[in-house]
């Protein structure tokens, strides 16, 4: 559902980076990717019984045209 980005000279596919309690998703800038991230977060909430704090969450673009 989420298209990975390719980075570096070796074209490594990457779609997520996690550190401690932070998660960064890297994907194509399109409505389908936003929907896929929202679905993943909802599944996370349902599976673990935890809630995502959307007031502390951010979404932004880098190099989008």
C-alpha cells in the first residue's frame, strides 16, 4: 500500500525509520500514501489498544513538487 522511496547510490528502498518512540514514514507524496499511513495507524490502535496522539503528530513534505 505504501510506495518506498529509493535513496543513495545503491538505490536502497526505504519506507520507515524508527528511533525510541518516534517513527518516520518515507513515501511518495500522494493521497494514496496518506490514506495508507492512516490505515496503518488505525490498525496499530486496534491491535495494541493504544491511541495515536494526532495533536502531537505531524505530516510534512520535503522536495515535493
